C-alpha cells in the first residue's frame, strides 16, 4: 500500500478520471443532439454531419471506458490498469494534436468545398424540395442574412415542384423590427420586385455563408480556450498516472 504524497496523487487521479468520465458523457450527449438536430445543415449540404455526430459519440464512449480504467486502477492500485490508462490517454492526446493541425491546415479547402456543396442546392433545389427550403429559411432567419453570398443569389431562376421557373426573395430575408429599412409589410416577393430601390432596403443583403463564418470566428477564442484547458487537463492526468505507477513500482520493490 502506498502512503504519503503518493496516496494524495491516487485520490487526485480518481477525481481526474471522474471529471474525465463526465466529459465523455458530455461528448455522447452532444453527438446524440447533433444526430437529432442536424436538419438545417443536412438539407443544404452533402457533408455527412451524421458521421461527425457518430464520431463524437464514439469518442465519448472511448473516454468513458478509459476513465473507468483510470478510476479502477487508482482505487485498487492496479499498476497494469494504470499503464493501459496512461497509454490510451497519451494516444488520444497525440491524436487530438494531429487532428487540430490537420483541421487548421485544411481549413481553406473545407470552407471552399462546403460552400460549393451548398451552392449545388441553392437555389436549384430550393423551390422544389420542402426540406431544403425550410432549412435555408431557418438559416436566413437565425443569422439575419439572405442567400449564400448575398440577396442577388435569388436572381437565378429555378424550377418549383410543379416545374414552374421561380426567382424570389423569401420573407425570412426581411430585416427585423428596429433595424434600418425595416417595414412590417416586408414579405416574400419576386426578385425583380424585391430589388426595387424603395423595397430592397427592407431585406438583409449579407450572405449567410459569411454570417455563419463570422459567428464561428466570434466564438473561436472560447473554443480555443476550452481546447487548451482540455489538453492541460489530459497532461495533468498523464503526470498523475505516471507518478502513481512509479510509486507503485517502488512500493513493490520494498515489499
């Protein structure tokens, strides 16, 4: 049995793994939520958001299993379980670093391909597929934007469900109450009518792709801070587990 400072590390490692366990449960929850609430983006892009959600669920399950190993290893002072825990945690840590570097390196390509995928559907499928129309309207309403790049995206005619060619600006592009150009009579209009000088000011002209990009950039700092905190959290777990493994090794030699 270990004692002194090593015993303190033992309980700290147990607490660490309990928090790590909660993190895993959180990832599983986010993955399930994305599977349920993926609608808007899934309808306007071929990118497989289901796979992203399932990846989060898988990562959460792996973290839960690893944290269970760490908890059991710490409490029972089982050196083998602690070594397995250390190796798995180190592998996850290295994979996170590699994934972060790859995501940063390919960020321009991902952005370009995602925009291309969306443009394949908007406006070509907007008028004839209800799910695409509902998804785009939700995005426009949520992010106070219009079209992909601008309101002018709706100048392109596309067939509706009856085969009729349509080009119109939806009412979800209308500015909200209190904003410059706001009018309570703003509504869905044919593109030519909506772009009249006295009417076009009632609509947003900022594209949704740039609005969403700005929204994500706004929270990048917070996401980065969370990522760094999580990395430090894992480093602490690696240090605690290694210290405890060494303490158990010394204790076994004494015995």
